[in-house]
C-alpha cells in the first residue's frame, strides 16, 4: 500500500497548524487513517532539534547552520514517522516540510537555495503529493504569531521585512511547482479557510 503525503506551508502566523488540525479531523471523520505531524519535529530526535531552531535569539545560528539542523531533523522525521506511515497506507499531514527550508534559509535568509536543494537530493529524496500554501497578509500574520507568546518565535523576531520576503518566496514556489502546490487565501476566518481546503481536496485525495 502507498499512502498520501500532504503538507502545509506559509509564513509565520498564517494558520497552517490550525488548518492541518482541522483537515486531519475532517479526514478522520470521513474514514481516512491520518497521521498529523510537524516540522521541525515529528519524531523524538527531531523534536530535540526543534528546540534549538525555534527558541532563542534570532542570531543564534547562521542560515548555513540552520540548513544542516533542519536537514538532520527532517531525515529522522522521515525515517521514523513519515515513511512508515505512508508504507502502511496512511494519509500523512505535515505542518511544514522541505519547502520551508527552501524559502526560509534558501531565499529569505540568503542566496542558499542551491545548497538546500543539493542536501535535499542527497539526504531526503522525498516530495509531498500535495502542498497547500496558505497566503496571508504578512503584517497581520506577524501580529498574530507574536501574540501567541509560544516561546517559539525566533523567526517572527526577524521582523516584518523578513515575513514579506517569505511570502514572495512561497508564492514563487507555488508557481514553480503548479502540479503540487495550491495557494489558499488565509485572510478569512479559520472555518472559511478550512472549507476552501476541503473543496480543493475533494478531487485530489485517493
């Protein structure tokens, strides 16, 4: 059996985590066996690396070091969570995956996309079947993200200019991968966005 691998992408505060949870609940209610996971994280080892990446001062790591840490976390996540679930025929919903590294470190943090793509080919070799890119006004998303006070706001603290750069990067990415990426307007309420996503997926899920 082969499962279905779906990812959510977008800027900080765009509502990805909420929509991933809502979609997981919707699919479970309609008979799908779903694994809901996230990056960085999703496995015990990757969750340890997550704390290094999302907490602390914005200048804690260089973009190059972040790429290595994200790749290490992703490899463990892939081996221990994603691949076993897909091999069992389950639907895997992941809040962020390799596209985030392509945009955050490969574009917004520096001109490092080539390094990101090379490491991905060598160490990950996995792409989602479908990616939902939630597009939202960066200033509103940043305000929402900082208001959470989660303690995991290292990337939000890079500021509004960084978030605007991320948004451009994700929209360009969706144009580069039109067969895999679908852009959804995230400026509306969570239930309205969820309805959009359910309609999109109606003819895409096996």
